[in-house]
């Protein structure tokens, strides 16, 4: 046996001999080579060894052989090499053993600037890509609307089921929770002024105008936007997209249009559901914190809320849905060969979709304020 | 072809009565296999015959439904992780290189985790492993996504060799490679076996690898295993083995046995 492999952790190596003639005993392998190196350093201070006897070396592996090769290069003669070690020593001895190439070091400040430049470039390209993709998607939708044969209702309804119906429980729960949060904060802040009853106005208006649609859009961006990227991305990585193209089908028409239309239909419906659940959460809060019965609550909401509040919320939903689907599908089609790339693009798609949704929501707030809605 | 088995009769790894079931399908029915130090064993079988599962069982990645795997006479579950890593190296079919690490980092990682070698020593060792696997030094800074199929296999070889294992498991080492690169890999396997005395277990479909490299061959048929030298298997009456070893592709590989080149 080259190495006492039954109990590797017990392998030991020792130096014996005097003056410039030393001998190594035991097993010289990846675990013991550092130990030997350190021991030899101590010896080197006394006298430079001329020859090392390896006759009692019972085991040797490549790191050990590499170490012996270095000794040899320092002018140390290796004697008494066992027959079974010769092949290994020769193999290692004949290697060029060039040092590993290292990536060229870049100073910190330059790295910072390079990153900044790359980031800006990527942002520009992203924006151009997004605009181009919106154009392509809209033209594909237009084509499909004019030629209903390409509308694929089965595909659209499957998307509605996946992005809408199966999202109902989580969206409903989130809506209730958000109005509980707003309700608690409202009561705590308004009580010192004796206006805690206005909490109902606060909850109802903010849920209908903002929170309902925002929470739903964020949830859908995380759920369906990510799913779009991952689904299309895996298809891209497996060359399924190329297969579509080769067979004369347009990937945008097959994959993107149904998802886009699906989400544009789904998000307003989900938002409406989320509004209802949010108002329900408001009713719970009023009962708990304000001792206002559900019937009274309904009356109060009726006074506090205008139809406009509901519409302002709902009008944003299809736009958010469109953008979430656009970002998700665009990143899916951007995936390159590897599985890693699917993960990267999915993360980017979700971050970008949520970012776009929130920025747009802020713009809408300003716009509706100016319009007096 | 002489087998080193005659010299050393103590198996380095042995499977005893392995049973593996997936649902109703019984993949392995009391399969026993001994691998002896210094030999190159090929594992073959039709698609779905359980080659990969057997490999996973032998490396301790899959716990069989019955039976046990002994590594140096010790149950593989009882061997601690560091010790097992020092004894076993695995080359996965797709390479399984860590995609976030460069080639050099991939090879250094097991050394960094399991040994107390100085960083510059680790780098030196990684450099010779790369060279042993037949890669140029400038491959070190590349990332797995920048490598060709053959290079991925070679880097995976270098990483599997990082801790100087006694046994190397190779899952389809030559699949997806052009014939030239594939015979380069065959030569590499032989060289490692010759000079480093590494025991090699190869799961393969490649008849060239089987004919040119392997000392013994284990055939998985109908949940059973038949292990013998290739010459004896050539005379075997079992229908699948006959077809496998006497088919048109096998004839080509057989003639290549002497030339060690070509495909089909």
C-alpha cells in the first residue's frame, strides 16, 4: 500500500539523522507535509542538508512528491527512493509546475469607477431594452387582437388561474393584515386628539386608493413576475425558445402575450378582492379597538369613501399588471444558457418589477392630486 | 490484460447485498461488488439499469434500502466526512463545478477546508493538479461558464484529485465529448491509475473507455450484477451482455483497442 489509508488521520512523518544527512520516516502526504516543512525549517538553521534518505518513507502522495521535488531543486540529493515511489516522483518531477495565473489586480478606486461605469451602462441598456420590449409586446398584442386566431384563450385562462385564483388566499390575508397595521397606527396617533373614529376613514381611503393595489401588485410581482422569468428562462436555457423560432412560431406571441393579457385581466380583479378584504380588516379593527359594530362601520365607510377612491385604485391595477408581466417576460427571454443565469434574472426581474410599481404609484399619487381626483 | 487484483485481495470498497427500490420498481436486487486497490473497474448497463444509483450508493450519497457499503472495511456511514473526502474523489457527469468560484478556487476549496496547508502550498498543489489534468496554467482564473465541455471535465478531474483520494469515481467521464478529447480523458485515467496508483470506478456507456482502460467490468442486468474481466464477459451467454459487447459499435471499439483511437 502506498499509504496506510485505513487510518489517514494517524499518518505521521519524522526527520532523523544528523548534520547534512537526513532521513524522512513515515507517511509524507497532504496532511503531514506542512508539519515536515516546519520541522525542516528548524533544522535548516543548523546546517543545510545535502542528502535525504527516503528508504523509510512508507507513503507518499502528490503534495509530498511536490515538496521533495522542491528539495531536489534546492540541491538536496534524494537517496534510497523506494521502487513504488519512483513513478510518482518522476511524474511530479517532469511537470512544469508553473505558478497559477492570478487575475490582474485593479486598485480599489479604479474598481469603484469601473463599477459605476458598468452600472450606468447597464441601466441605459436596461431602459432601452424595456422600451423596445414594450413596443414589441404591444405590437404582438395588437396583431393578436386583430387576428383572434392567435389570441390563445386557453393559454390566457390558464395564466389567469395561475396568477389570479391561486393567489387569492395570500393576497386576501395580506390585505387584512395591512389594514390591521394601518388601523392600529391610526388609533394610536389620532387618540390624543380625540379623533380615533377617523381611523375608519384612514383605513378605508388608504386601502382603496393605495394599499390594496400596491400590496397586490408587490405580491404578484414576487409570485407571478418571478414565475414568468423562471419559466421562460428555463425554456430559453433548454433551447425551447429556439425550437419555437425554428418551427416558425413567435416566442413573444406564444409566451409573452398570454401572460401579459392574463396579468392585465387578473390584477384588477385581485385588487378588487384585496380592497374588499382590506375593508373587512378595517371592520375587525373598528370592532376591537373602537367598539364600532360592523353595521355602523358600513355606514361610516359609506360616508368617508367616494367611488373615485375605488376607481383611482383600480385604474392603476392593469398598468401595474402590464409592467410586471413585461419585466418578468423580458428577463426570462434574456436568460443565457446556465441555471445560474435563470436565478440572476429572476432576482433582477422581481426587484425591477417592485421598483417600477412603487415609482409609478408615487407618480400616480402626484398626478391624481393635481387632477383633484 | 493483467489485473492488479491478483496481488491484493483486500477490497478497498465493497458493497454487500445492496437493494434499491423506487416505488414498485426494484433497481438493485441484492447486488454485491468488490473493488480492489489499484484496479480500474467499469460499470455498464442499459439506461435505467441503476448505474448512477449504484455509484451514489458506493459514494455514500444514497442510502440503500438494504445492504451496506464498506469503505476499507468500515461502514461508509460511520466514516467521518473529512476522512471520506480524503479517500473518495468523485467526477460528476456535468462536472458539478461551483459556478461562483474560479477554476483555481474550485480546486483549492477542499484543501482549504480539510488541510492546514499554507495558502501558497495550496496554490502550488492546485497548479500541479491542473497540469496533471492536462490544463494550461491560464485556465486557473477562468470561471466554469467560460470553459468548454472537455475542459469542464478536466477541471472536475483536478478538483476530484485535490485531496489525493485513493478511489476515484467517474460518472460518464467521456460523455458529450468529441472522440479526440474522449481518448485524451481515457489516457488521463490510465496515467492516474499508473503513477498515482488510484483505484478508479467508471460508470460509462463509452465502449472505447471500456475496452482500452478497464481491468474489470461490472454489468448491471435485471437488478443483478455480473463482474468479470472483459475477455471472460465476451464469452458470456447472457443476451444483453452478448448484444452489448458484440454489437456494431463494440466491434469498432474492439478494433480500436489496439490503436486506442477513433469512434464507431
